[in-house]
């Protein structure tokens, strides 16, 4: 078998080119820390990685929504807890006012404190959330409650707050409408709201009041009944907020462990292993050097050199 | 004894020729298409003596080099051409598939779509926030730019591919023309002459080059004139003796390639089966398919998102605006200029469900096609009939029977009831006002994402291309090995090996020296006769 001189050179060139291509590919792998640098390295694994990447991006967004929803629920709970404290104080004040021996000055002080409780609750009910909108405003973005010249507080929002998406086809109501939390309280067959309950107590006890002692007693009794109903309402609301918060905590944990799992799966699919790649690179470079060295030696061999 | 002198002289002449042939071989060691020349040496035929007494005496005539033979094996040459054509087709395909892969993969079209849909989810969590609205519009720009660069990249590939194919077709036509010229020369060349060998070299160089462009089948006559058929030995004739036909090519509207043989004589549609041209045609089909799919995804995506957005209400309570313009396909994909407040996150119609309702029915409402609904209306459900009432006057506007889950048109609205209603349930429906925190229009975008499957479609295009590329690479490896084997087998016969030439050089040099020694001896013998 005779090998043409020209062909033997071409062949060596092709072999060396192949080896440097391989070196280059391995270097690319090392530099990018992945085996599947282009889809064609492993089309099937690549398409799975693309799907995983998408899932991970979605989960990241859902995790961010979950964390927003959590902070909104925390804020709601804080607000409701403050309102509860205020209600307890109002309850104490109402009980103290129901004592007939209370001097008119003390009664005026109680009335003033009750009025300030209404102010505080109005401020809390109009709190803005981390998004800069009213926490209890429902579906509208303006103030949740307004107070007219007579001091009557009314719900200015509309409808229910939009639920926040926390998963594919999964939503959570991260905020509650103020109308449902502070209003719609049934007392003695009438529908009233928290502000009116405390506000009425304050006005009936104020020095300007013209009410008879009997009327005052009846108003205090009705007020205490209203405060109890409002406390119940707030308790239920806080329980609901707590339950949703617990669900979000579970969701946060689920997303976190899913992220880890997906990352592991992705690494597995890619199959990049630095040690292996480095070893392959060294082997390829060694082969290339050996090929170059032997090519140089062999190409020096020519019978013409020995014809003297 | 003058015969010895003549024999010596013939040896000198013959080995001079032989040495020249070795010189020619060494000089052309790296010339493409050159086939090794072998000197033909023949003894000069001994003739009968001219005298009757010498009739039985053998007369020796010496040696003659009547010509050179060209080391050639047409079957092995055909093997090289056929395997080369196969390899060229695959390798041409690989080059272009790699470019398609880069365009599909590196422009991050899939990830930018994912980013867009996730930005809409982020906006759903804070529908009135200007920051998430701006982020949503930014992600829309990223999608538009990814569609555009991908589309433009594919268009550029298609253009380059077309230009490359033009060049290759022009080259093939040139080669066919040159071969016809060589054929004409071969008809007149003297058998065994160096001129004929040179023409044959040129013929084989042209044929080898042609076979990298397209699969050919070659038949040769005794005097070396080649007839070339395309594809196989029953394919259409490209070069017949001194007559070469032309090939033209054009790209169809869809981007695929069509080749025509002899367009100005007897036009014939060609399906090329091998060589780079076939590889280019394969690649053109791939580019066309990828372009069509990316364009389809772009149009579908833009249509769906625009339909959803224009059906909603923006932050100021106005009707939503379209966001994308895909009329130019992927390559012309653009976003329309929207203010963050103009993103329609809210549904056009807000439904308030009174606590007093006993059923769990919910309404999903869009403006009916061509409908002009009043700004507010009360919808009540009773006994399978939906009734629209003016909330201010209490006047019944319209009554229609309905089925849960199927949209019905009433009072200019298209309403779908979900869940079971209890007779007497009613809903207050009003046009969404300014500053609404409703996000249900964005939920529709999430629905469109799963219904449209845009990201999966992009991934499928990429994977299909990558799979084709991977399989072609392994095919190319195998075809390369086959081609290498064919070249080795042919070279075994035809190529110049310097070591062999060195040996032959020594041999002919020695024979030359020996012949000159013969002349010297003849002279000495003649001298000794004279000196008697």
C-alpha cells in the first residue's frame, strides 16, 4: 500500500486540526462551566434544560409574588392587631363610663380618649401598603376611608382587592377590603361599622351631650355589644390572615426546595464535570503535542536526504 | 560492433526520458488532480538481418521510451467523487445548520418570552404600580427585540445561503464549460503523449471539483472524453462530449431552492442528490421552515396579547391599547409606544357580587363584538334566563336564556356564567373606572401563555434544528471516514510518493550511467580493433 506524499501531509493536517477543535471545545466547556454549550451538543437534554429554566424563572417570579403577599398579610395583621388593642382600650373605657359614680370631668376625659381612638383607627384603616396603595382599599387605588365634616367615617373603596398569582392558576387574596373588616357589623338589628360604634360612645359621653343618664346607659350597653361584635369580627379576620400567611410560608418553603431540586436536576442534565473536562483537555493536548512531534519527525524522513 | 554503440545510445535516450518523468512527478507532488506518470520502456523490436548469412542471427535494437503512462483507475476515482459528494452535501448542511442554531439559541427568544409572562405576573401582584408597569413594557421590548434579531438573523442566513448557492452554481457551470473544452482537446490528443496526460489530469481535477458541488456519474471513452450525468448513471446529462448544459437556480417565495437544467434549451427541473448544492438546498428548506415557524409564533403571540389588552381597561379607565405590531413577521416585530398607565391590567367590566347572593355563580364579561353597552347594568339570573336591568331606572333592557360555561350576548356585553346560580342572584356590572386595582386581564395573559405554547414552540424549533445538526455531524464523521478510505485507495494507485520516486530516480540514474558505460566500452572495443 502506497500513501501519496501529499495525502499524508493533508491527513496529518486534518488530524491535528481535529485535535485542536476538540481542545477548543473543551476549553469552551471549562469557560462556560457547562457541557451543553450549544443545543446540538445534546438536543434532548438541552430541550429539558430549557423547560427547567422556564420553570425556574416562573418559580422565581411566583416566589417574589409570595414574598410580596406575605409582607402584605403581615402588614394587615399588624394593623388589625393595633385595631384590636384600640378596641380593648375602648371596651375598658366603656366599662369605666358605665360606672355611675364617674365625675363629669372623668367622663369628658373618657370621651376625649374614645374620640382619639376613632382617629387612630381611621389612620390605621387608611394605611398604605408596600405598593403605595391603600391596604384596605379593596379594588380601588384611592383612600380606603373618608371622614366627612360631621366626623362620619365611610368606606371609599370598591369591591375586593385583586388576588395575587402565586402559582399556575393559583391566587391568594393578600389584602382584605376595609368594608368587610371594619363595616357590616350587626348590632341590635342595625348594620353599623367600627368607627360609628366607638364614635357614638365618644359623642354620647362628651360634655356636649344632652342625653339623659338612661339614654347614656343604653348607649353604653349598645356600645359594649358593638365592641364585642367588632372584636369577634377582627378575631375572625386575623385568623383568616394567619391561615393565609401559613399557606404562604408553606408555599415559600415549597418554592425554595423546588428551586434547589431544579438546580440539581439541571446540573445533572447538563452533566458538566470540571475534573473530567480538565482530564480530557490534558489528554487531548498531550495527544496533539505527540501528533505534532511525530509529524515533525516523520516529515523529516525522506529518502532524498540520503541520496548523496 | 556499431550495434553496441546504438544500444548504449538508445539506453541513454530512454533513461533520460525516464529521469524526466521522475522529475515531473517530484515537481507535481502537491498538484491537485495530478496522476503519477510512469515511463513506458520497450525493447526495440529485433528485426531480421539484411544479409542471407546473418538470417538466423538475432539483431539487438536497444530500448525506447515511446511515451508515458498515467497511473489511473477510473473506478477508484469514481469512488472518491461519490463519497466526496455525499460528504460535501452533509458538510454544507452542517455549516448552515450551525448558523441557524446560533440565531435560534443566542437571541434568547424563549427566555425573553418567559420574562414577559413573568413580568405580567409581577404586575398582577401590584396592578396599579408604575414600576411593575414600566418593567412589563420593558420586557415587551425585550420580546420584540428577540423576535426581531431572530427573524433578521434567519433572513440574513437565507440571503447568504442564496448568494453562496449562486456562486456555487456559477462555478459548476464554469466547470462544465471547461470540461467540454478539455473533452474537445482529448479528441485530438495523441495517445500516450504528455499532452494527453495533462488533459486527463485537468479532466479529473474538474470532475473532482464538480463532484464536491453535486453528485455526478462519469463515463469515459477510450480516448478519455468524459460524459457527465447528474445524480446517477441514469440522471440528466450535464456534459456530453463538447456540449455543456447550464444550470440556473432561484429561491421560491417560501425560501426553498429550485434548480433548472438547460433553462434556455430544454428546461428540466432538477432535484440534486449530492454535493454542496444539495446541502445548500437542504439548508434552505430548514431556514424556510424555521422562518415560517418563528413568524407564526410572532403573529400568534402579538394577536393574542393585543386582543387581551384591547379588551381591558387601563389605569385611567380607558380602553386598552395594542402593544405589539407583528405585521412584518418576526423580522419586523415591534412594540407600539405605550405609557405605563396605558397598560390594560384591569378587565373592562367590574362585577360586584352582593353578599346576599345565595349561589356561587360568577360572571366573566367582555364587551360583545360591535356592542355598545351602557356604563352600568344589573344582571340577574333566574330560571335559566339572564336579565339585564338599568340600575338607575329599574327598566329591563334585555332577557336571554343562558347556559353556564357558554358566553351569551346581552345588552352589548358577552357574559359567561361559571358556577351554579340560585334564582334571584344578581350582579352589579359597571365599566371599570380609573385607578382600578383589578388584575383579571393579566390572568388572561397567563391563560394565553398556556394556550399559545409560544415558549415550547420556540424550544421545538431549536431542538429540531439541533437534532438535525447532531445527526449530520455523526453522518459526516462516517462519510469522512469513507471518503478518506476512497482517497487512500485511489492514491495507492495514482499519487506521487517521494520515497518511491527517490528509489526510481536511483534506478534510472544507475541505468543511465550503465548505458553511458556501454558506449564507453563500445568505443574501447572499436579502438582495440583499430589498433590491431
